[in-house]
C-alpha cells in the first residue's frame, strides 16, 4: 500500500481491540465489493474468487514511505490472488495473476 492511500496499517491495540478486527476486514472486503457490484468478490465461499490475505495482526505495519512507496508491509504472511499464491511465507513469488476489475 502507498502511504498516501493507506495512511499506515498499524493501529494501537489499546485504541482498537481485536474485537473490531471483523468490522475492519468487512470494510476492506465485502462492503466495497458490494458497493461497486463485484458479487463474486469480498467473501470466502464456494464459487467466489479467492483473493485472500493472511496477516499477523500483532506485527502488521506499513513499510512504505513517500520516498519509497513500493515497499511491502511487514506482517503479511500469505497472499492469494485468483487462488494463485503471490506471497508465501512473507516473500513475493513473482506471480501476477491480478487483473483490472470493472463494475458489473
């Protein structure tokens, strides 16, 4: 994520306890997918596209800066895009299975 867009990923646990994590995930997944009409995205279920991020909530942190906006965030363990591993054990695989999504 670019710092100008994300504003940083790490939030103090005392301010936002993990009980709010499901709400945060919804706001970044199914809610925007529904708003733009991407019915096959945003939820993990049979017949839907598998775009999944596995992260460590205790260590996730945006590493990008305005001078170096293309640094990967810390704490991201695995990323699958269209069911293809893009990040495995914290390292980029070189795969680029993503594509431009258009409103249905």
